[in-house]
C-alpha cells in the first residue's frame, strides 16, 4: 500500500513526517532519508495495530498530478 507522507523540516533542522490518512502516525529523523525510514516503520506498526484490533485499514490515497499552463 502507498500512503501520502508530508515531510517538513522544523526550526532545529529535524525532519518531521506525518501521514494524513493515518491520524497520529508521525515520525522524525535527523536527515530526510532517516525520516523516511522511520515513517515507513511507523506506517507498518500503525497498520499492524489496526489489524490486530480488528479496526478497518484506511485506503491509500491516490492522487493525480495535473499540469496547469498559464
């Protein structure tokens, strides 16, 4: 499954990632790569927890990239 991940860098230079489709699924890292590794682990743990508790798994977000010409 693929989920959209939003990554921002805070004022201290730490990267913070969150998954809008999975409320509360957040990770951080000193580098962008570390942050991505950590959010992948967080997503996997989040989905495992949902399944273990019999909760529905949110569908992945699909997006279209639309080009706009002015």
